[in-house]
């Protein structure tokens, strides 16, 4: 039997349901577990974490929207991640981790052999936490690191720490997707991120929606995509004070670059991993429907085909294009 997914949203989980989830995890029958926004006792949360530790099939774990609600649960999760070897993607969006939570999780996150996608959006992080996150983006020649990182809506992080992240992203040998939407970055940090994009050989998606940018930032990005070869495929500038004309120019240039890449790249064979892979699914756009369904998607993104998202409509974003 192929591993399935368990997806439950916003419900009170009974001990019997937790037992079923735990047994399925330990039996290698679950590849995706999402208990997004669910309520359960601390004892039952610990039980699920112990089963995550034993699971050899689990690839994606979604604990978004307050499931990890305190430091004791963070410790349980850290113990689980320290023992688990299969997890590729971890969603903690909307968890009140604070810096202390990241300190607790850091050793397990930094040593996990398979983790490539991490969502720490709206986790009330500060400068200490972001310094630890930078350590998950090792430079070229070091160990492998994250390919996808979400840090949306963490307004407690200072400009100096965002600058440090831009440097880490520029030198990361793995990072492909960086979501920084709804942070008060401003034009100064956006300029540093443009330099990071120009320096990076891997960064393909940069989400700067609602980050306090102006035409000054847009002009820097326009000059970059117009004059320098980059790996960038998607730039999200919605909900900023940027003229439609500048957005259109940037979008046209990114589209032209992808048209050139498409002509040069070999055609995908039907059924190949690249043609089957879905774009990353973030809590911002995610809609969980069923408690249990077969899993037919990969745990992290393969960004094909290319997408340009420069409008303010979330329904047209790259992360809402693929139906589950």
C-alpha cells in the first residue's frame, strides 16, 4: 500500500484519533501529516511527536496555526526531529515560537539529514532566532541546507538581521525559494536582497509582498533583471507602493528570460519527476479538504513551469496554481 496523507484542520482531536494517527505513523503508512489549527492535549501532542520520531515514511509535517503552542511542545518536537530521518518539509506557520523556541529547535533542524523546506512565518521571531536561521543556509562548499524558507510576518526582526539573511542567501548553495512577505523590510533591505539574487546561482523565487517597498526598490530589481543573468523566475511585489508600469517591465523581462530557457532546455518526458512535481504549498494559500486521501505529490517544489507574479491578486499567485 502506498503511503497516504492525513489532513485535519481546526478540529479537537480525541485520544482515539491521536492513537490512529500514531499507529499509522509508526507503521510507515503516512507520508503527509497535517493537523493544522487543531486542538489536542499536551499528552497527545507528545504521543504524536514520539510517533514522528519513529516514522520512516513521513515526508511532510504541517503543525501550522498554533499547534506548537508552548515551549514544552517545542521540546517534544525537537526530540522528534532529532530522531526522525525522513522528513523533508516542516510547516510551523503561526506558532508562537519566539526566539526561545528556535533555540530549542535549532540543533535538530541544523542536523536533520533530509529537511529541505521550512515555514517559520508568523512565529514571533526576533534577531536571535534569525541568526540561527542563517545557519540553516550554509555557504557554497559546506553541508547541504534549506531549499525553501518562509519567514513571512515576523516584524520583530531588525534591519541588521535582515541584512545578515541577505548575505546568507547570496552565498547559499541550495536556497531556491525565499518568502519574506509582510515584513517591514523597506527599500534598503530590498536593495540588499537584489544583490543577493544577483549573486545567487540557485534562488528562483523571492516573495516581497507587502514589505513596504517603493519605486526605488523596483528600479533596482529592474536594473538587475535587465543587465545581469540570474536564476530568478518569480518575483512577488504585490501590495507595495510600486507603479504598474515598473511591475510590468520587470515581469516582461523575467518572462523573456524564461522563454529563452524553455527553448534551450530539453523537453520533459511524460511522467517524469519534474513534470509531476507541484509548486510549494504555503499556509497563506493552503486549503485542506479531506481527513485522509492518497498522496500524489512531492514534499517540496520543482519550479516548472516558470511563473511571474507581480499583481495583488492572491488567487493568481504561483502557490495557488496547483489544485491538491
